[in-house]
């Protein structure tokens, strides 16, 4: 097994052991989606209309829940120092850790979307559209969030700053995710906003590992 594959496997295992992993994310996702209908009232037509936005907002907040552990656990046990001094490219290491975080946190959220979509009165086709947009957009959330996580681990009490750093970067993903889901439900042009979501994920794939690696080098050297 290559070092990067071993790192991905290790991070996935740790994400399930530390803080509950994916189960906590799914439960938080469920909590957000359940609370919003209580605040809006029993208007099924309104819930169906804003259902994609509710699911996307819940997924965004749930993905932030475990983002602070992306580098913090390694910094606490000394693994991050070994990673920085190894011969492996730090950019590829950051990419591997982002992939492990996405597999461990975002995939369970996408898998839970059909069940949670019933709580906001979404039909099967609408839920499938939301799942497709989440599949296209959640990599961007992880990759841009990785930049904030790298900055946070280099600062004292940086975890308090993580939401402030990551949320502004996540707003375009949230906007186009909701637009794409609503367009698919309405039978309008779905390809354009979905393409923008894919482009944001690809942009995060290029920028995220480089920016996170540079932040770790500057902050921990």
C-alpha cells in the first residue's frame, strides 16, 4: 500500500473513532433539517419549495462540524511534524486528507439525503436532484474548508476562527447548489448551475491543497 493510500485509510478510521465521525455529522444534519420545519410551521407547499435550500444548509453546517479535526488531531499527537518532514509532497498529503474527510463525512450525508428529504416533503425526483448537486458540490466545501483548517491549526485557538474563515468561501457553493437543485425540480436548465458546481470543486482541487500546504509550511516551520 502506498503512503498516501495508507494515510487515507488511517484518516477514515480515525474519523469514525474520534468524536463519532460520520454518525455525528448525519445526526447534526438531521437536527438542522428537523428544526427548520418547526420554525416555519406545517406548510407542506412551503417546505417543498425551500426543501433543497434546507438540505444544502444542513449539509454545509454538518460538513463544518468535523472540519477542525482535519489537521488538529495530527498536530496534537505529533503526526503532523512527521508529515512535514517526510519525503512525500505536502500538497498530495493535503489532498489525501481532504479525500478521506470527504469520504468519511460527506458521503454519509449524501446517502442520508433521501430519508431526510421526506421530512421537508420532497419527492423522489427532487431528492435525487439534491443528491446529485451535493455529490458535485461537497468536494468544494471540503477542499476550501481545508484551507481554513490549515490556517486554524497554525494559530492559537484557531478553531474559533474556522467558521469565520470557511463560511464566506462556502457561500458560492451553497448558492449554486440550491439553484441547480431548484432548476432540476422545476424542469428548467439544470446543466449550467451543475457545471458551475463541478467547476468550483475542480477549482478547489487546484487551489485547496496548494494553499493548505503553504499555510502549514509557513505556520509550523
